[in-house]
């Protein structure tokens, strides 16, 4: 079952599972994304241990049971342990001067990694008789003393980290306006029954530790050990070996006098490794490794410390580039190394390799552990998907996303790649997953079921849109770049802003108007990531349109929304990449808010440039329907959006402005120019817009002719059919009279919405 420890390409295939490393690494990267890994920072204080304190926190998993109660999956070593380092200092057995120590290590009759302690005062009092050893009763008293004096401060330290983790996530959403679901945050915080977990457990467990300024003889092998990969590096090695170790109460399970034994621990050395020698790629692979072994860690006999020792040993053996370039291969090597130790019935302590940390396991422990690890090794992807079938994996996947279904394109590609090794096809399969993952975050409503249970929901809401964007960025960096080269990666990065902008427009049509905070959030993120002083006009344009729409959705914040809309449009037109469509959108906003003169100036710029040969287009979706007049709203609703030549819509809006200002001469001239453009463009939607303009001035027969031209070009245009019927009814009602008087155009505009379906 062994794998090669040499650098292995992503396009290689794992011999045991027959899964390509590309597919395996992609799944691992998705279950433990780098955005998650980079937030896992070890505590500065090395006396706090456990996977949270050491920067290896596993993603939280939970579900609602049949009674609607929140159930958390127990995570391995989720608690925080605090080593209460007492004032007593342990001296080496050969110490000649006793004045610097409180007790002396007695290594007689102990196994590697363990010692007994004799108190200096008792040594002096004993004279010729053997001094008694420090007992467990005494160590318990010492621990209680330390906890009573410093226990609260240690809890405050952990709570501070927990609050900081929460604050960092809250800060991400500070720029969100009131036009979001931030109200939900107060709903969560005011809920009476919250089954939530803090970001870091406040439940601190304590253990006594005594400083030991020497390393035991059996640990000195660590200093001279051969390390093929060169990890952790000479600088860190020197720092580690000059660090104190400690002793904590603990005995070899085969000890005849466990009450007086202590074990050597190296938590300060481990913290140096964790902070200075463990990269994000290392950390990612280790967290995946723990997830794959989670059932064993929950039920035993496997412990978190065993996982760390295996991890450290492989760090010494495995070339550092593999952890980043092929996490699938690295994690499989971790599983195999653990399996090897289990089969040998010997898992050494990382610092004291003579000490076997699993020698107390019974036959059933070895058999069960080997069986589970072998099963996981044969299909690691299925082991992870199994969790997603049952639990929500918080901060990793959407609440309501069906993870297995999202990964279906990739899973279906596994065997095809094994046969044909078509990298391009597999990259497309991965991209499908990323795309659907982004969609699922954007459209996620599953958190509504958990809002009364979890404080975390209020952190997730503003972050979820960003998670979808980051999925694309990470995929390009970690997969497209190594597989298809820098040039293709650069191309993908250049195309990403446009792709995400188009996605934002398309997805916003799938959500109700009350969820307009989602496209707003997406716009803000795209601006922060991709806009500059010279570029990003489209992002600001879309943001302006969304805030304009929000002014009707959230009436109590109407003025604020309109102010933000205008700010966004002004930013859009300032940029060098501002296009014709942006002038139309800004002109539309100004027209709808009564600033007709300003609107006219912008619209005339559009007409001057494309009034005869239109090429640019504008798209309006469901969100914009709330701030359009009735004719356009009808087009959007019936066609699930409206795409129109920018110049055609500029003419339409210009007519609206002239009508509002009752400028007859300008109105007549604009209608004539609009008709000329429609004749040359032969665009069905342009003819419809001209038809609506003629309805506004009650030229119904002319409007009918324009809608007939629309139908000649697009016979399936339902709205044009409605418009023809509406005009014929109006002709009869008005006795066929035509007028250019615009005084009652508003009345006809309102009537259009009521009667066009008839």
C-alpha cells in the first residue's frame, strides 16, 4: 500500500484508490479551503494546547434533529488545554548544585519519556535515607493552587481570542448598508435559546507542568536526527533545542508506581514548529488528515497527539513542495505512515523516539484502527462526502447546498481521466464544481433554519458571497496554474471579473427583491478586489442600479439607498473604462429621480455616439423592474429580463424627460431620430420601445405599426401582441384621435400596466 515519497505530479493516479491526484487534491482543497486555513492561527502563548490553540481547528459540523434541535458533531480535541506552569523547576539527575532547582529528576526504574521527581527540601531532610518522590496527591494540590491564582486569567486569554475571531468576521461586513439581512444579527444575538458554540471553546482544561531546563538523554536523538526534507530548517532546529521542555503528571501504563511518575512534554517546542515551520499547505493537509480519521479520533483509541507525531515525522521525510503542489498525495502518505505505525504496533513519540505511544493498545484496538484506516485509504473522497451527507460543514459549504450533487461532474470524470488523462476535460469538470459552489453560496437560504440556534449565522451571512469568489481565485492559483501554465492562469484571472459580474446579474434574477443585499454585497466585493482608480466602471454601474432598486424595496432607507446609488454612478462615469451603457444607466437613474436636465446631458452623449449605428446593449433584470415605468417592467417580467440597444433605451428615456418637461419641439425631434435609428437597426426591441413612446403621446396607430414591425422580426414576442391589443382598445376609446400633448401621459402609462394583458 506504499506510495512514492518523491514529487508526484497532479496528473498522476493514486495506486491504492485508483483516484487521480488532481481529483483527490481538488476535493481536499474544497473541504479545507485556503481561506479557512489562513484563519487558523496558533496562540502566541504556548501553554495553551489542543487543535484550536495550535492552529489546527477542524471545521464545525452540525445538523437539526427530528425535533428541530441543533446537534453538533463532536470534533477531536476541540477543547483548549492550559498547561499551568508552576514555579518549581526540575533539575537533571546529575545536578551538583541544588540551589537553582525545586526538585530533581530521578530516572531510575522508569521507561523512556518518564521520570520521578524528588523535592530538594525533602532530599535535604532525608539525609542518608532515600527522599520520597513527588506524588499525584501533591501534584493535584499544586495544580489547584495554580488554577485558583491564575485560572481566571487563562480563561480571559481564551475568551479574548474567541472574541477576536468573531470581531475579524464582523469587520468584514462593516461596510454593508442597512439594506441587508444585518437585522438577522440582532435577532440571533437576542434569541433566548442559542445552542451555539463560541469560535474557540471557553471550556479550559488544566494540567500542571513543571519547567525542565534540560532535555532527557533519550530526546537528544532529535537534535542529530537525519531529516531528508530539511524540515524544519536549521534556524528553527536551533530555536527548538534551546527551548525548555516540561514534565507533567503522567505514568507509563506498565509502571509499577504510576502515582509518582511524570512524563516529559515539549509543548513549547511544538509551538515553535507550529508558528515558524508549518506552512498553510502543511496545515491544510493535516486538517484533512484529521477529518479523514475523525471517527477514530472520536471513539478512540487514536488520539490527536498521535496524529501530530505522524504529521511531524512526515514533514521531516517529505519534500516541502509536495504539500502545496499535490495535497492529495501528501495526505495519502500521512494515512500510510499512520497505517505503517499501527501495523508495526509502534508509534514513536516525535521527540523521544524510544517511547512507543501505542504499546498499551490491545489486539482489538489495532485490528479496528487498521480496518478503518484501510477503508478510508481506499476511497478518501467518499469518507469526506459521507460527512456532508449528514451534516452542514460550517464555513466550508453552503447550508442548503447538496455537496455530493455539487461534486457530481468531478466524480463522473474520475474514471474518464484514469483511461484518457485528458487534463483539460478534468479542469473543466473542476471548474463546473467551482461555478456551482459559487452559485450555491450566492443562493443559499439554508441558514434560515439555523438562525435561532446559532450566533455563527450572523458571521456567515456577509461572508458567504465572498466564499464563492474565493473559490474561483483559489482554483486558478492551485490548479489551473500548475496544470495549464502561468499564461492560462493569467487569462483566467483577467476574465474572472467579467465572469463574476455577469454571474451577479444572472443570479440576482433568481432571488426575491428582499434579498437585494446579495447583489449589493457581490458588487462591493468585486470593487474591492478588481476595481482601481482607472478601471471598474461596470462594477460601480451595477452597484448603482442595485441601490436604486433597493430604494423601493426598503422604503424606510430610501434616501440612504438613493444617495449610495448616486455615489456609485458618479464613481462609474469617472473611470477610463466607462462605457455607453453606464451613461444610459446613470441617465435612467437621474430621469427616474426627477433630475431631467442632468439625465438629458448624459443621454445625448449616448445618442451622439451610437444614435445611428447602435452596438452597445444594456440588460435589466428582475431587481431593476421595481424602478422602471410600467412598459419596461412588463418587458422584464414577461421575458425574464430585457436586453436592449443602449441608444434605443437612451431615446426612450429622452422622450420621458421631454414629456416631463413638456418640451414639444425636442420631443418631436427625438421621436423622429428614434424612428430613423429603428429603421436602420431592424431590432425588434427598439421598435417596441419606440411603440411605447408613441403610446405615451397617444399616437396609437403609429405605435401599432411599430409593434407589428417587432412581430415581423420576432413573432414570439408576447408583449408586442399585448401592446397591439392595448393600442387598438385605446384607439376605440379615444375615437381615433391622436395627440402630441403630454399632459396626461402618466395616466396612460399607468393604464398600460392594467390593460395590456387584455
